């Protein structure tokens, strides 16, 4: 098994999770997943072995998502494109989250965020990257990361508050 | 009515992002490579075709603009100060000083050259021979567009590239209005609410924008750098924060935003198009903060833009004028 194949085996699960949280739609997420690994394979000779492969891989994924044309990786307007997808989503809800409706509302609210805010939010709450790492990955100032996180949370609170009052 | 607390939101977000999606995708390098090769192949062919077309158009444009120096119909449009005829033995001009040739715009002479090439007039002299005319002929011909019959050729001292320095549109002079009046709405003509004209209703705020918007047909890339020019990098989304007096937000169920460049609405004219949707952030007793993201690629050049915020009835809530870099 080559080094690259080892990395694919090790990080595919996490990358899948990341892509699904970013895109919402499973088909878009899989496209992003494939494109990320293809790009990583293409640029593998440029990867600096002394740095974290995970960070490098997720940087590729984040920038592909960010730089793609608006509709690519975000083509679905529906929260779930099929019943199967919804069932899988419901099965993935952690046990401690007893309020399923609130969880579904959060999912819809996150998908309604502007792309750049969604990206920063998911990267941060993925619990793998600090704000300074996110700033480095996206090549933006750390202040911008904080500002987008703050705005994203405000938007979510507002959206979820509106959902509750309906 | 309970608001979501920060702690609760943090908890939900962590749970959401850490949740296992119950599936793992598999990387298929062969399928991706096939798609990539087809994509690259298509792209290369498309790029080659586009390059060919561009080079052809550019060549034709240069040809018709500057012309073949040996063929008299294709001439640089003469300036009013230097109307000449070609190759008189003494180098003197036969042009009539009482009928100065008007200076055409660059576009007009290019078009005229194309028309002349395609539909040559019988009276045109295509040879390089002496084109001296009698005074009466000169009088008659001076009323015709110069490139058609005027056998004017650039003086040896004139640079052939002089034409290129002419501005593509007429600069506003002291006799011209700063804002073209034809763009102002006619109050006698009924307009559908909400009005698309940002000058109605609330007054403008902020510093004055560009003195004269480019005329119709002017491409953005012809705008000189003093009026904005191209933004570096790819077009992107612009974020706008605005504050609305909270007393104006009573009864408001939706906020929308339209973007104006000068007096011109850019983007969709349908107020309720999803690209106009505005996010409501915070509310206090004094003001409500709203947040708008322009559709991807809507703003492609730097300059002043007006963002007008409306409610679901089309009533204006506030407006923001900003310089976008």
C-alpha cells in the first residue's frame, strides 16, 4: 500500500463527515469528497511531510468548496433530497440530543448560511482546528474568522428563534 | 417565546458537527481521472476555440481601425486641426479650412471603415495616386464623413497609434449634466411599486459617487481607472451590515435589499427574488441590525454602490451607500 493509499484509508471517514456537514446534500458531499482526493493525489508531491496531512487535506477541501462556482457543491435547495438521506441523518443524531425537531431545524439553518460563514462554522465546530489554524487554511485574517463565526451564530440564533416562535 | 442561549447553541453545534454520518465515501481515482481528462480535454478545446475567435476579432478590429496604409479608404480619422490629402507634391493640404472635419469617435470611424470595406462607394478612389480635388469637390465632400471620401492620410509626423488614445466615451463637460437626465424617472409615468429609482424617498447619504456613469453600450473594462476599473481577483460576494430603526421594523416579516450602481439597478429586478433576501441579526429597542450578502459575481468592479433595504410591502427601511473595493 502506498503512502497515499494509507492516507485515504485513514482520513476518508473524517473527510466524509466534513463534506456532508459542509454541503448538506449527500451527492454534493460525495462530489466534493472525490474532487478533494483527486486534487490531493495530483498535488501529493508538493505535500510537506513535516506538516499535518489532515490539515493539508482539509485545506484542499475547504478551498475547493469556497472557490467553486456558487451552485457547485451546493446545488440542492431541499434540506434532504430523499427519504433515505433523512433517515440516515436522523440515525446519526447523538443520543444526548433528545429534541429531534430542534436538531432538524439546526440542520436547515446551517444550510441556509452563506457559504463562507458555513465553512468557518463547520471547520471550527469540527473540533479539529483552532481559529488561527482556520485562518491559515483559508488564508484570511484571524479577525475575519472570529467575525464570521460571530455572524454565523447570530444568524443561526435568529433563524432558530424564528422557528421556535412559529 | 424563548431565545436560544449561547450555551445551548454551542452544545447543538458541537453535537451536529461531531455526529457520525453513518456512511463513508470511497475514493474512485479512475472515475475521477476520466472525468478530469474529459473536463480538461473539453476545456482545452474550448479554450483553443475561444482564443482563435478572439485573435480573429482582434486582428479584424486592428485592421479596420488602422487599416492598410496603401489603401486610402482605411484611414485614421483626421483631427480637426490636421485635415490633409495624401501625397501632394508640395505636401500642402487641399482641405477647406471653412469646413473643418468633425472629429469622429473611435467607434464611429471603426464602424465606418467596416461599412466602407463591405460596401465601397463608387466615387471612392482606392488607388494611391494623387487625390487632389477641385475646390468645388472639396466643398461637397467635406460634408460627407471624412473616412468615406476624404483622402486624408496621416502626416508623416503623426503617430498611427494616436487614435488609440481617444477615450471610448465622451467625457462630461461643463455643458453636460453630471447625471444623465434621461435616466431619472418621469413622474408622469406610473411605475410599479416599489420604485426602482433609489433617488425617490429617502435622501442619499454619503459622499458623491462617480460623476458620470458610463453610457449605454460601454463595457465595464473600458472605464478608466479613475472611475473604478476592474477589481483584482475573482468576483466575490460582498457583505453589508445595516441598521434599521426598530420602530420601522414593526410588522415587518421580511427584509430585502436591492443594489444600485449609480442610478442603475444591478441584478434581478424582482424584489422577492431569493438573491435579495436579507438576514435579520440583532434587535434592540433602538435599532435592528440586518445583514446582506450580494449574489456571487454581482459586483465585479470597485466603485460606489447603494444598498436599499425594503420590507415585504416594498417600503424602504434604510439605505447604505458604500464604496466597494
